[in-house]
C-alpha cells in the first residue's frame, strides 16, 4: 500500500474513509447485481467491475463537476463514483423508466448528464473518439475542463485508440486517458494479442506523457491522477495512465473463464484494492471493526432502497417502444 507521506498526498481520516466507502459501495452494488441477475431481475449483458474499484474511485477525486467522464460497458463503478444515484442506476439495470436511460440502455449504456457522465459505451474503443470530441469542444471554447476517458487494454488493439491518441497529441487536447489493464481483455491474455504489452509505451509513441500505476492501490491511483489532471487542466496537453489491475469475476455473466486458472484469480484477490486499503486503515488506526460495520450498514441501507425503487418502477408502455427510434418527417 502506498504511504501518502511518500507522495505528498494529505490524506486525513475523513478522506481515507470516503475512499473505502466508495470502493465498498461499488463492490456491494455489483455483488447484489450478480445475485439479481441469477434471479432474472436483471437481464441482458452484465459486466462486473469487481476488483478494479480503486481506479474509478481514485481518479474521480481529481475531477470537478465541470469535467466530463466517459467509460466502457464495464461502467457501473465509474457511474457510482461520479455521483449517479444508486436508485437511478438500479432502475436502469432493471429496465425501468425511472432509470438513467429510461430503461432502454441497461447495464452497458448508463448515461447521466447532470454529472457529465457520458456512458456506458458498448463498442470496444468506440468511446475514445467521443472523448476527443468532448475535449476538442472544451478547447475551442476556452473552458479549463478535463475529459477523463476510461477504457480497457483490449481497446489498444483498435484503430480508434491510435487515431484518438494521435489527434489528442497533435491538437494538445485536455484528455486524461485511463487504461484499465486487467490483462485479459474479453478472454485473451495480453501477451497473445499485443507485441508491446506495456500499454503506456504506446501512448509515449504519440509523445503523450504516460506512466504505469498499480491499479489495486487507491492512493497510488489518486496521486497519479491528481498530477496528470493538473497538467491537463493547465493546458499541457493530454496525459495517459495505465492502471494495472485484475477483474475478479468473469468478463460477463456468460463467460466460462477457460483462459485463466482459478489459483491465479485467488492470488489476485489477496491483493485486491478493498482488502488492501481496509487492512492499511486498520493498521494506521483510522478504522476499527465498529467503524467498518457502520460503513457496511449504510451501504446496505442505500442498496436496499435502490432495489425497492427499481422493483416499484414502471415498464415502458409497448406503444412507446418505437419512440425516438425514427424522427417524424418534416413538412
């Protein structure tokens, strides 16, 4: 665990507990979603973020409400950390009209304009050009904003990745690229698909300042993200963080995980972000059993209310299913 004293990060107890609470909120939400999926309350695709919580939580600490966030289809954690209400998100998971995308997007297409959270994008690498567009608009308007763009290492094999990094560097756009490298993309080990397995070096090829960070260490993530975001906001051009992480669950609920050993998964769980940070807080005296119980109880209460909200939500009327699919012809 990174010692904040070694990073010049002023980590007080309130902020430390906030980081733990946010990671636990994501973990408990997703664990419950997995259960609801097996109960067929949540349908369609479901990609869980369990094991990667430190990245979303750490990066969000350096963003302002005016900044933009865009993510992949494994975006529940990012949306929660960005401030989307758990009630609104759970209703979307259920496909109810009260959801953030009126029940039409589901797990893969969360969207919440009030916190400038622009998805939830299902196409691998497809969000990168969107981030470029958001950042270009901010630069043209002279707005001191950051666009934080979260994507997996599998996107590095897509043309959009290279096109987007090239344009960001050429035009010195205010983008914070955050690569969540979980080693397997959908189900192929990185060394079987990439000749250069250090993704941050690909960004360096476009003359973008880049670094590799321990994605299981929330403090290391926050420190690196604060440094990178400050540079982007100051007009120094894009920055790139490769966060080395590991998803504890399958790629999706349909994945048999035949490409990795169970022993490997268990070994990574022992250095998981929630476990590591929780132990560190206990060792430093910032957290005791009673404090942990209070945090857990508060999250459980929030989660129970979110499920009740989704359960009582309304389905979209059948006659509205084609609404917004086609526009009415103009006279």
